C-alpha cells in the first residue's frame, strides 16, 4: 500500500547571539565620532553643558543668559545627572552614549512586549521590524527628544501588558513611561496616553479588573505628583517663563478646518515611506486577523493608540513627522504577529526589493569612498569636496575592515535558502544595518565635515569681543547660534528682540544666504556658512 509522507520543513536554527550582535552594531553607529548635528543636537549638548556649569536645573538655559523652555528640563536632567555622577569629560560623546543606551532600552522593551504576543517567538521579529523601519532609524540616528518619547511609549505598553500579573510594579513603570512621553514639545502625546487609560475599560472585560485599576490609577497618581510638582515649581520661580512654556506646550490642535485635509494628505505621503516595511505587514495582519484581532489585549491597545495618534496628527494641522512618529511602536507590534503566514509571492517581492535597494545603496557608498580616496569618479569627488571643502581623506584600516565585515554578514543573510516571512524581515533588518554601518565606517568623517559647525564658529573667533564689558547680541527668532557658539567657544550670546537698539556693541545674527544686511549704524565684520546651509551667520 502506497503512503504519502510529506517532506519535513528544515528546522530553523536560532541564533540569538546574531540578533544581539546586529542590535549592538546598529546602535553603535549613533554613538561617537562626530560633532553635534542639527536640528536638535546643538541645543541638547549646549543645554546640558549649561546645566553642569551653572547648576540651573529647574529652568534650562541655552547659555547662561538664554533660557530654553521648548522642553521640560527632565529631558536634560537625564543627561546632566549621569554626566555629573560618572564625571564624563566629553559632554557630546557622553550625551550620545546615554542616547544609545535609551535606544537599546527601546529595542529591549519592544522585544519583551513582542514575546508576550500571541505569535511564535515574536520578540525577535518585533526587533527586526523595528530596526528596519525608516522612521525608527530617522529618530534613533539623531539626538532628539523623539527617542525618549518612543522609550516612554515602550514602557507604557510594557506596563499595561504586565498589569495583570504585577500591578504594583506596572504602576511604577507606567508613571515613568508617562513622564518620558510628556517630554515632547507639546502635550499631544501625553493627552493621547491619558485618554487611552480611560478608553480601554470600555473596550473589553480584560481591562475592567482590579489589577488594571491598580496599575492605571497608581501610575496616573505618581505621574500627576511628579509632573505637577515641576509645573508648580516653575510657576513659583518665574511666572513669565511658566506662561511662555504653558502656551507652547498646550498648542497642539489647529482650529482651522482647511488645515485638516492638507495634514491628512501629508500623513499618507509620509507614512508610506516612514513605516516601510511595517505598514505592508500591518495590512496583512489586519486581513488575516480581521475577526480575532481584539482577542489579544496588546493588539487592541495598538489599534486604539494608532487611531488616536492619526486623529490628533490630523487635528494638529501640521505638516511634520514630529506629530506622528510614536505610531512606530503600535504598528511594529501589529506588523509582527502574522509574518509566518505571508504568501510566498509577497515574501519574494519584498525580499528582492530590499536586496536591490540596500545593494544599490551599498554600491553608492563604496563609490563615494573610492571618490574621496582616489578622486575618481571625478564628478562625484568635486561634488563631495564642494560640501566639505576642508575635508582631508585619511586612510583607516579598521574602518575598511568593519565595512568588509558588515558586507560579508549581509551577503550571508541574503543568500540563505527557504526564505519565508521571518527571514524576509531579518533580511530587511540586516540590510538597514549594512547600509548604515557601511556609511558610518567609510564616509562618517566626510559627512561630519559636511554637517559640523566647528570651522564656521572657529573662523568667527578672531572678530569677537566677548568680555565682561562687551556683550554680543543675537536675533531672538533663530537661536541655534546661541547653542553653537556656547558649545564650541564658550561664547554667550544675548538674545534681544531688537538688538540694534540694545546695549551690545556686537551682534551675531543668522539671515538668508542671499540677504543683504542694511541696518543703520551697523556694519558687517564677518560672515560664513556651511555649504549645505540656506542661511548664513553674520557678525555686525
């Protein structure tokens, strides 16, 4: 009698060490070896330096004379406190090291949340999808409060997931998560997080338990105590600064109906690339689990938070990714649970797209490195020198060895057989790591020369007269120069609404590159800018 014995699928070899190594390589790229870059790094580094030098913790200062209330000081306390305790000498590298630890915290928490979802070995899939998302890369590779907000949402999700088993500890974790979520330029995300806590009990009985009440109530009480204490102290110390901060923090909804349509269109265009490849996997998850997606409470939480984030992003009327970036957290969780059921045709399409895209990007990086080294191709070399005229190539064998190593790892990952959904996601993650590490190892010195302000600030110093009797004013509208000159040269600029009528004899301002300065009684002494800038800095 003939019988049919189906071929067994080859057993997957788990390599958790490879996942850990990839995460470390991915994170290491954001840490050292470059000067502060815009848009936020000059502000963060200068404010942390100011806190350490002046011990002004309640009101952060860009310089000893320029307060900065765009963000609560909790964000800067985190860096300043660790730097003071461990006596770091290089503030910029210390801040980046702490930022890298926060990134690692986001990745680790997301892996833990993913492990608790109703899918096979889902934690590593969540990590792979997360580090391959363009939006997460964009936020992790710059020093900004965005990564701290993402860490807050990760803690928030983790606390709610564990609330049924350890409500007391979850309450503490929830309060810390809410504090980190509040470290944004506006109250938009903390309002969303608080709304979710009140809406969840209406969606299912698993949220109407004593354990959830302890977690949500305790976390909310602790957060209110900490956040309320800061607000009260700020109002007591300086009421004018408090009113300025309050006005900015609570301005997150536009009442102009015409803005909503444009904002919605912008979100569609942005999320199409911002969440790739996660959004493709989310569509598949919603299709496959359309009748049972609410059976997992974290998937329910992910859907609710995604909907509220989209709604508030539209209501903000803004055309900026800063109003939507936390959506990465819930959508990555949604994207992870059905990757093993994706049809082979979709897997093949996405896999070949990622191989082609990352392979092309790697080839361009290698070509740029050759151009910087040998001057060929000549057109690319001329373009590279235009953006960094003072850059001088220096061969480094370790950088080249790292580029070769990451290339071999990527080639090993993409040449495996039996590619399914899980392997396709791993190929995406290895591809993003390959491109980022290749660029950092081969082209970071050149890229740093393009973005660094050190030469611009240095060229102004012979013309500055910054003594006790000579102050230097600056225009209040654009204050990045406050941070730059204080960080690089310890020069404190005094922001004034109308510096032409002030008491300072010099003024350092930023204007459009083609704008001509015509202020009676003032003459241009010095001017400079980076080749990539549309604005130039002028000393009067």
